[in-house]
């Protein structure tokens, strides 16, 4: 299985709002293309926040 990883860099303190918006507006758009998500991970360590999504690539 090939796994695609997308990493997003956010300003500290914005991860909660980003995740809320992603769930409300972005996830439904990506799900038909990416399929089942393997994981969604985030860290919040100054000076930036990193958010990472992992999902299988359809072949």
C-alpha cells in the first residue's frame, strides 16, 4: 500500500479552528478522492503547529 502524507504548518493556537473548519468543509471534499483516512495527527509546539493527514493512495 502506498500512503500519502500531507503536512500543514499553522500558527500556534489556530489548530482547533483549523480542525473544526477541515471537518466542516474540507473532509467531505477529500474523502471521495482519498478514500479511507489512515490517521490524522497534530502537534502544537512553539513556534508553529503541524498537522498531518495520512491516507492510502488508490491504484
